[in-house]
C-alpha cells in the first residue's frame, strides 16, 4: 500500500471515515428513520467544500432539512421512504427499488443473477447476512454494509501494523465497489431523485453517488502499485493465452 502524498498522511483517520460513512449510508437505506436516529443525525456536522460537488450538495440538503425538524418530521420521512423505495407497486418503474437485480436484469426483477453473484462475494469474504434480515442479499443497504465490514477489517489490520492484510482487504473493497455498487447505483440514484420529495432523501441520493466516486478514487490512489501489478499480470496472462502459450 503506497502513501503517495501529504494528502494521505493520516491514513487512520481516512480509514475511520470510510467505515463511518458506509455505516451511515447502510443505515439510511435499510429502514425508515426513527426518533433515536433522527436525534443522532441532528447532532452531526455536514461538511461543505469537500472537493466533490455531489457530496457537498448532499450535505447541504441534509443540513437544510434537519435544521427545520418539526413534530411531523418522522411521518414525513416515513412517507417519503415508502414513496422512494416501495412506490405504489404498480410496476417495476414506480420506485427506486434498492436491489441490484432490479437494475441489472432486463425485466427489472428481484432474485436474479446479481443476487447469486453477491452471495458468492459474501462467501469469498467470509461474510454472512443475518438470518433475521428481511432484505434480499443484493439490497443496497447490505452491499454498503459489506463495504463497511471490509473497511473495518482493513482498519483493524492497519492498527495491528499488518500492512499486507490491510492491503488485501482494501483490494477486496475496491473490487466489490467496482463490480457491484458503482456498476448499478447511478441508475438507482437517478430514480431516487425522480421520486424523492424531501431534501432528506434527495440529499441521500447526492451523498451516495458522490461518496462512492470519492472512495473509488481514494482506493485507486492508495492501491496504485497493487492495481498496476494486477493489470500487468492480467495483460501477460492474456498475451500468453492468445499466443497459445497458456496452460491451465
């Protein structure tokens, strides 16, 4: 894992920030906001001028909404959560259904190939979905939680001075991010912006897309040498195979 510049001086804080943000996003997509979580969010600081326009807009919308909390805020949020993520159930296009299968299958159906791929990824990383959850494995909340768990494991390895293990886990995070979340959430976000009526869920849409892009860029910077080595290895393997010199 290469630290290229002064921008990565405090790697520990960066890793902690990744874990916290993935945890926040996972919670926001998993279920409606309750009073305890609303109170917690009202104490949060939402930074602006982060360098990413979507993150800044998401934080601005969160701040604006949470600064006007009133006695019907929880009801308002519950209604918008249902509108955005469940809709009226009229057809597959009546809401931002938060499942990878919906956005990667031709008929926008649940429980498609994406779910099987996600299950395989979870097994590879030693992760299990709680048997009590009511969400399918390719729900965006669980994919975000996967990133949180991998991030926490990388942070723990870093704290233990196990750089090799930390690098392995960040490489796994990058692969999962690119192969799954970044490949389909732009379509989810577009639908969220179409259906959300509150600044809160409009803000969630902006923050999600901005943060995933930023995290991808951060991982690419941290793992530049490792990713280049993987790229070169794949190129060599392809060349050998194309020349008939590759043996399994």
